[in-house]
C-alpha cells in the first residue's frame, strides 16, 4: 500500500497522475502519481530500475506515457519533446552531462539562446556574460575553451548554470553531485536555496542520503516502477528509507546500507606484481607516479577530485599519452602503450564516464558484452553466434543483469545494469588486472552492493584490482592498500591497519602544496595549471577551437 503524506496539498506546480509506461513488455511505470509544490525540494529516490529516470523523461517530454496525465501549473500538458517542456518552464540537469564537448564553454551555456546583434551572434557579449555567470558558480575559466577541456565536475557546474539561467518553474536534478567535489557541492546547495527563495521547485534525484536530508523537504520512493511512499523527509528515519527502497524489512538492512565489501583484507599473492607503474608523468596532470598491484589484492587510488586519479589510470592503459615513466605487466615492459596493447597484455579499464567512454547506446546488451571479445569469438572473419550467446548468458546470470532479453538496447537499462554490462565486457577477456574508475558512481544501494561484492570475489580469484573512488567509505572498506594522490603526485601510502578515514584525511591534510606558480584553475578539476594556461596544448590533446574558427 502506498503511503502518502496527509498535509493539505495546495496548488501543485507539476503533477503526474496515473502514469503507465511499458518497454518491450517490461513495466517501467505502474500507475505513478507524483506532485511537486512551488518552492520545495522534492527527493525522488529508488534503486536503479525503479522507474525514476522513466518518470523524469515523462515529465520532460522524452517519453509520452501509455496512459496518465502530466499537469504543469494545473494545466494538462502533452509535451512532444524536451524542447517543448523546457519552453514551458521545466529544466533538467542530467547525471551524464548532456552538452556539446567540442563547442566552447560559453556556446554551451547559451546554446539556442545566444545574444545577438544585427542578426548575428554577439560573441563578445556572450563570452563576457558567460564569464560573469560561471564566476557565481565558482568556475573561473577561459570560456572560449572547448567544454571537454574541463573536468566532469566543472562540466556539471556549466550544465547547472545553463539550467538555472533558463526561466524555469521546475528544475530537475538527476544525480547532480556525482562528479562534484565538496566545494562545488556547497555551491550547488547554495543555488538550490536561492531557487527556493525565488519560488522555483526542484526535483532532486540522488543516492547519497546525507545530501537528501540536507536539502530536501519531501521524498517520493519508487520500487519496481511504482511509488511506495511519499511524505516529509525529516519524519523518515534513514534505515526506514533504505528499507523502502530495497523492499526489505528494517531488521535486514544495515544502518549504512551502502557497502558490501568483505571487512577482511584480501590475500595478496607474493612474488612480482602483476602491474607495476614507475614514475609516470603526463604534462601538467601526473608527476612521477609509481604504484604496483599484486595478484589477489585491491589497491585503492585516493585523493580529491582533480588529484590525477583518472589520468593515472588512463596513462597506465595507454589512453593518455605520457611524457615519461614505464609500465610492466608481470615483469615485462609495455614499450608502446595503447588501450589495444593493454588489453592484449591483460590490463583493462572501466572508465568513469560510462555514457561517453563505455556503453554503445544503440547496440544490444549482447553486442555490448561481447564487443571486446569478438576477435576471440571469430574464425576466418566470422563471429560464432553460439559462443556470443554463451558468453552473454553466462555473464547476465553471474552479474544478475536485469534486462528483458539479451537483445534489449543497453541504453534502455538502468545505470546500475549498464555498469554491470561494462564489467561483463571486460571480464569475458579473463584479464589479469582490472582498473575501476568510480565503479559505483550514480548507481543505487542494491546495485552498488552487488558490484562491491563482485570486486571482492574477483580479488579472491587472484585478479589484481586498482580501485578509484571518491567515496571514502568504499575506498577504505574495499582496499588492501591505498595510494594517495594530490595535485598529480603521490603524497602517501596506507596499508593494513593504516587504511582508515583518519589516515586518509591526515595524509591529504599534511601533504605539501604544489609548487608556487602551479596553482590550478578553479572549476577545471585541477587539470590545467594557471602558469601554463596560455601555453600550447600538449601533443596528446587537440588544440582549443577559437570562436572565429567555427
């Protein structure tokens, strides 16, 4: 039975009534009712696959419901596309930044509503206003640079600024802090408070319970496509909230409810390491980083956003050109590093951004899982359908991937199941080392626990794992050792009993600051030093595109 709050509803700015939506026989929404009041922050939560994303897409015109109605300010609306919803006053910030990477930061901020003069885009005014607007969000960068030159956190802030700049009655935020560092999260919360003061309503989707209780007034919990609870968030205990999401009794849900790592350390195999990186350097990003990973151990790579964690992993697999350093696999040096060479050597990487660097959205679950293994499944240029089906079936069962069939498009799956598909893609190669960059980012409590348990299982089978995570609890509970980075340099190592939150924070707090003159540009994820902001781009990066070249 759905639990509803008993307050007088008053006038709602956005309502969904009796919404149903089916995909390939799978019920994504089952009679969903949702109501949003003006000037409130309403949490929308549930496990991956619960129907949250589908409900948002119904609200914003991406999908039309099979039945049910959407009302904006009391008026029934039938949005045919997101542009209509935006014009009506519904603005959305998606978890995966939905902007144009090759266009300038200013162009992205004003895309579709550029200031004009004499019928032409007023580039100077646009750049000037973009600089002022982004400055209020703590992003101080050259707005003529391509958007992709920013880190994910700064890109998310650009998306936030764009959404708020549009005259909106409702702002929908889908996992808005998944790529943000603490300073940027504080800025986001300040923006949310300002929106409330202006009478603008916010739908806030997040798996981070601390955030929900910090900013949200009411909460709607979804499970299996249906609403199971709506009410005041302050009146709902955290344990009860998690139990509603999972559909289990409170006695079976742990208080933290987020990690499923075995508290015992993994059994590290002695002998030479499977992976050894020595003095890796990438211009302005990574400076003489050395680490090793032995069979059967999980090594954490810690540090704040922009510390060089992802860049180090990409340098190891050859996805980022290096200026120096060596990588050895089982004692053999990799002289010409590239992702293909790394895969052949047994080193694979699960990238942080699964949308742009992971899934192939228009391909099926089967095709996404078997993609990397196709050379091994083919003979005389022909792929064995039977072997492809065998691998797909095995990993869908092992990882408990929820899909209507192997032929379902991977883009139709929830974020957690997409992450499992990517894991399956690399596991079917029987790798020696697995590099995981934020493997549980943006996925729900249940899927997160399953992924963490799988990492434990893989380490127990002798696989070496390098784990990158911005979740301190996940990093501490899941790692045997932790290598700590700051400003692209190794500033500490923790092992055994030293792997604690206090030990990690102490190492970051006492680490020396980077050299004078190398201060990072705020909002750029620490990737571009101020002293080098006007230097030519590194050989591995395309040169920035100027406005007058477009």
